[in-house]
C-alpha cells in the first residue's frame, strides 16, 4: 500500500546542520529569555527555542515562534520577521496543520522576495511546494519546487539543490512514478553524503525506504529505514521518527508480520498524539485499520478507518481522503455491504478525478522537460565557454610573457631603489653617530668645566673669603670709606662664590643625576626671579626615571628654551608642560612675550635654536615653533618612545 513521505526540511539551510535538539540548549535558552537582556538578543533566543521545540513540543514551539515574531515586528527587523513567519510555518507543517502552515510560509516568501533574499525566498518556495503536495495539489507543488530549484542552481548551492531534489523524488513517488523519483533521489543523496549533512541524509534514507517499499524490495526498504532511524534518534527529531516508524510498520505488514507492524504503528501514533499531529494520527489510524482488515478484524478496522476519514476531511487532504474512501469501500465489499462499498468508491473516485487528472500529469511532464532542457542548455553554454577559454590561452600566455618582462624591470628598479635607500640609511646612521659624539663630548666638557669651577675657582674664592674674614678684627680702618670698601669686597667675593656655584650647577646639575628630569627642571626654574618672570610647570606620567642620555638632552633643550625666553622675549609669564604616554614624550613651552615671525627662516640661524633642533633630531623627535610678533611663542617638542 502506498504511503506518502513528508519531507520536513523546511528550515533555512544553516539550521539543518547547526541546530540539534538538546535539552541543555533548550534549558539555557529558557533561562536567557527570562533574564534582563535586550530585545534583539531575546528575539534570537525565542527563535532558537521555536526551532528546538518544533520537533518535540508543538505548543511550546508555536508560543516561542510568536514571541520571536512579536519582538521582530517591535524592532522593525524585516529579516527576523520573515524568519519568524517561516519558523511558525514549519511548526504547523510538522503537525500537518497545512492551512496555517501555508499562510505563514506565503507571508515569509512575500517578505523575503521584497527584501531581495533570494536563497531564503527559495526556501519558502520549497516549503510551500511541500504543503501543496500534502494537500494533493501536485500541479502547484511541482511549480513551486521547480522555481526553488532554479534559484538554488543559479546560486550554485548544491546542498539546497539536494533538498529540493529530495522533495521532487517524493512528489514522483506520490504520482507512482518510481523511476523518475529514483533519479532525483540519487542526485539528492549523492550531494547529502558528500557534504555529510545528517538531516538531509536521514530524509534521503526515508525516501529510499518509500521507493523500495513501492517496488516490493522489503529488505532494502528496512535497511534504509533503520539507517534513517539511527540519525533521527541522535537528532531527536520526533516528528520524523513518527513518520519512519509508520513506514516500518507498513513494511512489516507487507511481510505479513502483523504484530511487529502493529508495534511500529502504535509507536508512530503515540509520537503523533504527543506532537498534536492530526494528519499523522489519521495516517496511523488508516494503517492500523488496514492491518486489522488483513487479520479479518473488520469492526475495529471500520472504527479506525472512520477516525482517519474524519481527520482527513477536517484537514482537507484530498490524496489521503481518496485512499481512505477506497479502503472503506474495500472493507464493506469484504462484508458484502455493497451499498456502502459503492458509496465510498464513488466518493474516492470524485477526489481521484480532481487530483490525478491529465492536466496535472501533463503539467508535471512539461515542467520536467523544461528543467531537463534548461540543464542541457546550460551544459551547451558551459561547453561554449570552455572553447572560448581555450582560444584565449594564447593571448594570456603572451600577456604573461610581457608581464614577466615588466616584473623583471620592476625588480631591477626596486633593487636600485633599495640600494639607494640603504646608502641613505647609512648616511643618516653616520650622522647620528657624529651627532651623538658631539653631544656626548659637549656633556663631558660641561662636566669637566663644572668640576673645575667647583673644585678650583670655587675653592679659591672660598679660601679668599675665609682669609678676609679672619683678618677683619686685626685691621684698623682709619677712614670709614676704607672699611665700607672692605665690606663691599667681602660681599663681592660672596657673590662670586655664588655665581661660580650657579654656573657649575647649570652646566651639570647634581639634581639631574640624583633625582631625574622633572626634579632637575623644577630646581632650575626655582632659581628664576618670579617677580620678573612667573613660571608654571605641569607634569604628568613622569613617575619613573628615563634613560640618562634622554634626560640630559631634554634638560638641555628645556634649559636653552627657557634662557631664550629670559633673554629675548620680554615675557612675564611662562607655562611649561611635560608629559609621557605609551607612544611619546611631549614638552610644550609657552610664553606671552613679544614673539617673532616663525615663518622667517632667518630667525632660526642662531646657535641656540640650532642646538635645540640638533638635540631633538638626535632623539628622533620633532620640534615646532608657533609664534607671531606681539603674540608670544609656543615651542612643541615630541620625542617618540622605544
């Protein structure tokens, strides 16, 4: 007895591989949607819950799907709205509520087409085609399947081609055309196996089961059925397990193993009742009734047939109504109840004429021919392209030769450029060495002079001061002018001592060696008369000592800049900022003096400014002057770290 296989692969393809029903995943998602998270994340979580429940709990699946739809509409996310329509439609398909499923999938298709989501739209077309097949409208089913297949082929999406070809195989099985069905089925299974897509492989095994059942090769049918069951149990696909259990029951019925057949029918019925799948329940009642007829249990068979008939009428599934009417007619004929047998035979004939008419078969043949013709045309186009490609090889070879010559020229030129760059780098390196030598020599000389001043002249002045002080009481000044001159001489010696110490300190301040740059600059600035020049120093980040050469050079640059302000600017306010970050050291020195024209290069010919530029360049840094006559001067120094 023929039985239709429902291919429930109606989700967007990425979901086929990545989403398996797992209790831990569901529990995590349930916790997530109850937590305080954004609507956008919650919408995705509801969508995932809808998918995960769709194979195991219809009511929860629909509830979560509608929550996902509500949030998607609230967020004005059209893609998510389309996905929610599709997910809810899939829930209704899995329990064979086809009218509701068709409504949601048509909404999903319209929105995806509007958004230009071709692959997603093709998925909706595939879903719609399956619904029409279940409703017995094979003409529309074939039209939608072919539309979906053309899109997948244009996108070169082989896994989704496998999906639609599997659906086409089942359509032709329903049409009792096993040879055409086998052709599409082999193509679908080949792709599914090469891509190792478990859900598609399970569906292909289920389709092979239907095929071998149809051609009466029952052992092969059972082999493929159990292959499908093994995958479906791992994926926890209850709706698909219900379907394959029903088919296994049919196989054992054909093998006259009635008790085993009834066990599988009852397994399928229990799952379908759990899922609320009315059409699946009707199919089970019909099959159980048929098994009871074979065992001559006519009264129970009649009850089950009529339960199936009521559900098929409610769902308006013409193909199944036709089967059920024929089975009732056969049942009453066996009991010599010919009036009832004739009635149900006529009812079945009416439906059969509406489903299996010549126009439908002709349309299916026409669509199949169109598809095969398009494939051949594509093959011809590919062959023409290959010929054209071979004809271009010569031109490509010539182009490659010219390109090789050009590349060789570029390589030679590049080598020359690299050589020039190496020479320039070496020149700069030598300049750096020379500059470093000059600065180091200058610092050594400063240290020597500072030491000589402190230990030589400084000590002499101290001795003179001490000697003069010691003879003060022994001298009898006859004139007050002479005594006053003597006191002035001692004062002059004191001032000279201080000046020598100041010069020695400025040439090589001990505080720089002991405490670092910040303390040395602060000590240097503290000696400036604040009544003449008010100095404000701000530092940030300079908590640790820097390299001694870096500190010395920066100190000299700041010292020279401040001396320039004192000597030339006429300023009464000086602001200095020193800071460091992970990239560079920054120093700014700003005064409110008379300024100068910083665009005039002649102003930079002095020794002081040249020294500043040389020292900063030695540190690989930059120094800039921003000054206008009458508006003060800003000196900005940037020294890179590392």
